[in-house]
C-alpha cells in the first residue's frame, strides 16, 4: 500500500483532493495541517498531523511516503504582506519538498498558477514561477506542476477578486478557444482529479496548463 503526503487539505483544491483520496482504500493518506479537520467516519487509512509549519525540523521525519501532493497557497492580502505570502507559496513549498525528497519520496505533484513566470513583473506570478523553477531542480523521480485558471467551487473564505474573475471568465468562456482555452474557469474537483491522474502517468511533461487539466479532470 502506497503512502500519500498531503498539504493544503483545507483549501479548495486540497479539500476535493482529500475527498477523492479517501475513496481509495489502497492508499494511506497523511494530511499535514495547522489545525485539525473534522471528518465523520474517519477511514483507517487516513491520519492527520497537526504541525507548526514554522518549525518543520520538529516533524520532518514524518515526511516519509511515496507521493507528495502540495496544494498550499495563500494571497498577499490574506498573508498580510509580500514577505508572508512568499514564506508560504515559495519557501514552505520548497522546504517540504526538499525534506520529503531526503526521506525517499519519489513523486511530487504541486499546484502553481496560470501565468506563473519567474521573470514576471507581477510579484504573485513571479513567486509562483520561482517556485516552479526551483522545484524542477529537485531530483524526484516524477514532478508534476499544475497551473489551474480561475477556480470554481465552494470556498470557505470570500475572495472578491476571484468572484469577479469567475463571473467575467464565465461570460467570455465560449470565446476562449485555441490558445485562450487555458483561461477558462476550472472546477477544483477537476484539478484534484487531474493531480491523481498525473501522479500515475509516465510521460516526460512536467508543467500542465489549465486546459490540459480540464481534459484530464472530466
């Protein structure tokens, strides 16, 4: 039985991913969280570890398994500053990945963002791009980087910019063909399904755009 490590399970994509993973009784799922989540009828193949993300050295040995799924992500507004945002979306992601690699994890599947670019003038997209760049330097047997577009689904927190983006993108969606297909809104469930699918593929492609995720997540 393989062991899956999951980060970000309280988020939109991570929550859907956890739900799908728990449906598979052939995989042990270890979720790492800042606070416990309430699950009715907890299956025997699920364990949650409540940890301090600022003290990874205290729980680094728990990062042992076969596959690492990372859905960590915040916003500059929620984090409170650019530095705090980068501490999560770049530094924490790399710290977790490095430790998991040392502990023998073979596969790393991580959520990035549409438009991620290490050379971007946009701080958010530049940070995501730098994360992608540095993750690809790690010697995992398999790395999958997903770049979803605007997400649809039931999020616990309200994000005005995201709601506006979904509305605009939904109206324009029929016009998004060809190179514009990747800008169509995508459901968190589709992204989660694509993550699981990509963990099992053997192709050499590393970065996947939103329209590709849409096809895999149907």
